[in-house]
C-alpha cells in the first residue's frame, strides 16, 4: 500500500518522540534515584556538612573526631564470645589491632578541655582477614534517637535563630538525658581512664544461626581519676596525647571488652536509651594498647573506622545509626583523602 | 570482526540481556546509595559490591564469546558516521563493563576497606593503601558512572532508532527472541 511522504514523515516524528520519551523516562528515574529531584532527602553530603564549623571543615582531616592519635596493640579473645558469635575474632587467640584515641570535634587543633566527648576507633584483624571495625565514645548514650534528629541538632546548634535549640529539644526530649550526663559526669585526664561504648546495637550470630541483640563497651583497667575541665585546661591544649604517649611507653594499657545482651523488648533501635543495668554481660577479651604513634604518619591515619565493617558472625541490627554513620564516614573519608595536600604529613607517608 | 550470521548467538544474547539488567540496576544502586543515610544505604552497598564483581566476570565471558563468535555485520546501507559511532560505542561499553568493577575494587583496596562479597567471602586487596590512588580511582568511578549511564541512554536511543525508524534488522541481531523463532 503506497503511503504519502507526508504520512511517512508524521509516523517518523511520532516514533522519534517515542524514542525521546523512553530515554527521558529512564533519565528522570535516574535523577530521582540520585536525589536530584528531592531537596529534602537527608544525604551523606548534608549530614557531613552539618558537622563543619562556621568557617568550614578542616581540610584533609576527619570531618568529626578530627583530633586524634594512633595506637597499635592486640585484642586477646578469651573464647567466651563464641557462645554469642561465630566470628573468629572471639575464638581464643591474640589478634592485631590498629586504633585511634580521639576527641569528638571537627577541629583538629581543639584544646582538650573544650571537648566533652572522647572516642576510640578500633580495627581488629583476625587471621582469616575478616576485620571488625568499631568507633566508640565515652558517653553512655547517644544525644538523640534518630539520624534526622542528629542532623536537626547540628543545624540548630549552628543556627542564629534564638529558639532553634528549644525547638529541637522539644522534638527530642531525650537530648536532655545526654545534657545531664555531659554536665554531671566527671572528666578524666587520660584516654586510658575512659570507658568506650558502642552505643549502637548489633546482632551477634552464633554457630547455630541464632541471633543475639547486643551492645558492647571497653572497660578500662586504669582507675578513673576525676579532674575538672579547668584543671585539665591548665595542663595544656594537647595534654591527653602527651599523657597517653608517656603512659603507654611506661606500660601497656588494658580494657576488658564487655558484651551486653538485650532482653526481648529492650530499645535496640534507639542508642539514646540505655538498657537496664541488670542485663547479662559477657567479658569476651582484653584490648591491650602497646604503642602510641602520632596520627600524621601513623597506621590509623588512612583507616576509616566504619562501624559496619563487620566479620561474618556480626551484623547490623534495626538500629538506624550504623548505616548513617557508614554513609557519612565514607563521605568524610573521600573528602579528606582528596585533600591530602592540606594534611600535615611527612614525606615518608603512613606506616601500614 | 564479523560473522555471516544475521544474529548474535543465543549465549551472547542471553548475556547481553542479563548484563543489561545488572548494569542498569548497578548504576541506579550506585547513585541511590550515595544519596541516602537510611538503612537502604547499607543494603545497596551490600548489593553493589558482589553485583559489580558478577558484572566483571560476565563481561569477561562475554568478551571471550565475542572473540569466538564475532558480531553480525552492520547493514551495508548504514551511513559511515553511524557505523563508526556503532563500533566506537561497542569499545566504550566493553571498556566500562570491565573497567568499572576493577576501578571499584581498586578504590576499596586503596582505602584499606575489605572487599566483602557476601558472608565470609571476601576478595584480596589489589592495590596498596594510598590516599592519592584512592582519590584518583574514586573520581574515575564517580565520573565514569555518569559516562556509562549516558552511553547506555545513547545505546538505547540508537537501537530504537534502528528498529522504529530504519527498521534495518540491527535490533533483531540482539533481540531475545523473534516471531519467526518458532518456525526455525
């Protein structure tokens, strides 16, 4: 059947439109997935940017917990953890550790007495190569119950609006529990005297496949000695790093790794809520810090203490924070490694 | 290198469509995961890594099949610039299918991350830990992903052009099945 050139042209235009529509729909779906069409989505970029001081982040440094010092040592598992998790890291033995003591601040030059929260990052590498990484802090609970709440808190604390904090506290009354800890808990003059807590819950999977909801803490062998922030300030802005270097040079420092098992119904998805004190705890081994090294060329410098790097036998729970932390830490790592030239490193590079 | 066959062989066609699903999913997973802090982030990352390695393996198998069976010739009446574009796009797509997973693997290695596929299965590190190497590879992975997606969009537009406008049999060389298959 002969067709007129005009009709053929019309058909062609219609078909070209179909092609454009197919390509367009796929492209729009892609843009939506990437978040380009959703300005309200809480992205890792926004979350990390909210941590930056008003003058912008310290280039080349971690975007939070920016001030820190490396250590090496061992984790000696006593075997008790195997009842809860099949991970090799809990089988009796001694496994190498690369860790980092740090202060929860975006400023790598902050004075010790200005930073309330202290942290410890740890990477344990058992022989099968299945690493366990964790980043803990000395606060017994997290300031807020949701990731969005944490972001809102950062935004409010940087805001010039007089009632910004009030609004966030009204929406997140759990923040007051954290504030009361921050005001009342004694300060110490040593990283070695701190207890470091996972805060987030995880699942331990035992040999039979059963899952146990747990949190963990590192309990120091050193006796904590209280000191006022004023007294700490008098000892100098970097006292903690000097103190831990001397202390470990004089003798290794130890912590017990205590695993707390939740009862059914305990708030596993909310790190702002402590579990009752009578929950079962299992001492699974000892962390020994044997050597301190400056971060600039130290073995912890290029490690991201991403709390979702877990061996088979440990997985994330319904706690929403590890996922958010992983996304944000990755963003922070990508930024700081790309800013290598701003970081005060020596030409020799970091030890591995 | 071409063959006198009018269509790609069945294994080539199977791999093409399987990989089309994998790669398109991979690109969506990639841009999706870096845009969220919800628990979807971890789920997507946990799919991204093994799927990337699966694509690498499939791409290598597919490249071998290409060397063995070759590709059907393009229609003789196709304009030269279109032929050139068609051939170049093949090279670009193969380079990305093989390159992207390797860059991703290298990027994780340079950042000292374990490359966990699933459960206790993890891959060895293929590069030394290095912030500058990590940055180079991370940028490459990021920008090439968008280039990959753009190339796929052009590939889709081109094949629809072959089918709907030219109707020259190029689409049929890779079509999963044809109406006349029953009579073959």
